[in-house]
């Protein structure tokens, strides 16, 4: 039902290349994830195994977004902590918790050899489920002085020598209700590590949005988290919305409420400045 074979991962070697994921590649990827989780932490094992399995499709879509946006070096700023995600799903293993699935993106990128280069920033001494999985798959990990909090002006990373990031991907960082930040202020905090024209990508999966989609209700309008001039992602999102997910993927609810609306959903949760 949730096999990601026949979905499409997009790589780039000078031009876009659509790679149809085979049953063998899908099975090998998920078996490797499961085997690593079993050695990492047995607590709530079923939740972790099912949750990460469902995260693979999100990793494919986000990886395709970064590839089709034609970035070269992306600073991926994670929000995943074990304390924040003691579980990945609800008690019935039906609905995913928000803002964990983005963290599958560097794994998909590395496993399928996609562009761009993704560099994930973790502080020394940090341990978590997703850091462990990223280490297993050889993702590029660099040091930071702590886990990022939205709007923090004392956050530092140690970039690879000679690398300037042309995008910063903020993966699911919470903001208190009613709080907004100036996008340019946040960009200024990362500017020392980036090209002059880098993009700030704020990706946040809103719980109300997820619940309304699951209930077959209209997709709601969302309030802005950042104030600033947004860059249009419509052409990229429209392309990956119709070129990433197989019509056979998912249960009936997913096929009815999510697959036909992928592009619309992504336009709600991915904001680029």
C-alpha cells in the first residue's frame, strides 16, 4: 500500500533525469532504514519503523524540490530531536506527526545520488533517530553550536572549506502562535555562510492543514510565519506535483485527498525568500 516503488526521484547531472524507483531499490532502502533503527533504539519500535517508512515519500518530494530548484549547496537546518518526537505517529499508526518527515530528505538525496549537495548541521554531542539514520547513509554532516531556534541570532555552523550555500532549508521549526519574524533578519543570520543571492526556505507542516486534508475538507488558508517578499515556487512545485508520486501509492484516503493536491499543499507549506 505504501510501497514507494514506481514513484520518481529526480536527479540532475547537467539536466533533469527522472528515475523510476524499482521495487528492489525501494525494498533495499527501507530494509536498511529498519535494520539501523533496530540497532539504535528499541523503544516504540513499531512506531519508528512505520513512521520512517511513511516519511520516505516526503523525502522524495522534498529532494525533488531541491533538485528542480537547481541549487548546488544547501544548508539543511534540522529541528528533529528525540524529545520533540517521542513518537512519529498517532496511537493508531494512521496519522504522522508534523515536521519530522522533512528529515528524510538528505537520506533520499544521498541514497539516490541526487543534486544538490546537502549539508546537515548538528551540534557536537547531539544524538537522535534522524542523525543516526543520516550517519548510516553517509549524509554530509557539519558542526553547529546548537540546535537552531527560529529567530536565534547566535546560531553558528562550520561550513565545509570553500563552500558557500545557495539555499538554507529550515526544516520544521516551531514558532509560537501569533509570532512572526522578518525573513530578511533571518537571512542576515545565515548570510556569512551563503552566496549573495541565496534563498531562505521555510518549510513547516501545519497541523490544521494536515487534519483538514485527512478529513477531505478544503485546504485552509494559513497565516504567514515570516514577513518578507516571497519568491514564487509555482513552476517547480507544479512539476514535482505531477512527476513524483505514483497513482498507486498510499491508501484510499491518500489517493483521494493528497496525491491530486500535492502541488497545492506544497505551495502552502514551502515558503522561499
